[in-house]
């Protein structure tokens, strides 16, 4: 399995230690872009390595590598979700990154009906975003984040130990979920997640999320296009920053 000038091969379990090291370096870099959202957990490397060893053995996983990068995608219905995707240096996105994404989509199309690939990236990872734009993907979802100052929680109705409650709430006409961050990250507590809130609901969502013990409020905004979307200005005014994006499409 090759492209014109770059060998792309299957990623095996023996490669997972190297993948974990590359991802650990990426997490450290991303932490400077949104310190609490991307803050690595103390045992992130070990936790991620164990997960990777399991992930690459699953039937619905597509995992590829070159000498300078790797990509891991999981089949989710008619799309392939790509979270773990990194290269050893920024200039390799245009080379290894593009080749890996193109081959992954081609491999998926041979075995399943794929409507699109979805790739996660930090909003400020410009080399990666530039590659995604060049191959024809478009951001369709953006995660806007604000850090919360949490009051003390002496008691929660469904928690006997004083820990913040997890679960769903109805706040300002929106569904608000309190969930744990992925185990490789440590934002300082659970996070609150809400999709496409109205601008006038943001103050109440922020206040209630802090009251419920969330360390972050994450607003999932839907749209299309590389440039600003309607509502971005309202989120900035409310103290949010755009930490991550989800790019959709099929690479050309």
C-alpha cells in the first residue's frame, strides 16, 4: 500500500509505544493553546498506550503509519472518526498527514460505505488545518470553551461524597450534560456540554455549570466553512475561546 513517493503501511501493536510518545508531545503543545481544556492528566502516556493497544486490535479500527506520522480512525456508521492523528513535525502535515488521510479514506471506501471522514484538530493548529482545507475537508463543528470558577459543593442530591453530579440537566431551554473528560486530560473536574445554545442563554448556562461543579463549559457550535460563523462574536463576548474543531469530508 503506497502513494506516489511515500510508503503508507498498517500500524501494528508494536508501533503503539511510538504513537503514544508522538501523541504525548502533541498534548504538551496543545496545552499551551487552551491550558485547562487540553491539560494532560498525570498518567496520560500510560493510559493512552493501554487504550491504543486495545484500539488497533478492534475490527472497526483503521490504523496506518509512515516513518513520520500515523492516523487511527474508527468506523461510526457511515463515517470514519479520526481523533489520534499526528506527525513528528509541522512540515510533515502536507506530506505524511495528507498521504495518511487519503489512504485511510480509500481503504475505508473499499470495505464500507463511507459518507465522510471526521477529523479532530485544535483550532490553533494551523499546519494541520491548512492540510485539511487543501484536501477538501470543511469544519462542521466547533467546541468553544470557557473556564469556570466552581463554588464549594457540600452536598449533591445524588452524590453522598460531595462530588459534582454527572448527568443531564435542562437549563435555559437547553440540554446540559455534566460528563467526565477523557482520561488522558485533566481539566480540574467534570465538564459541562451544551449544543448550539442561544446567545441570551449563555449567562445562565455558565452560572449553572459552575454551580453543578463543572470545571469547563463547552459549547458545541454547528456550521460550515473555514471562516467565522454566526454567533462566534457572541461566544467571544461571553468569555469563550474556540479550542477545537471537527472537519468533515472526503479527501481529494
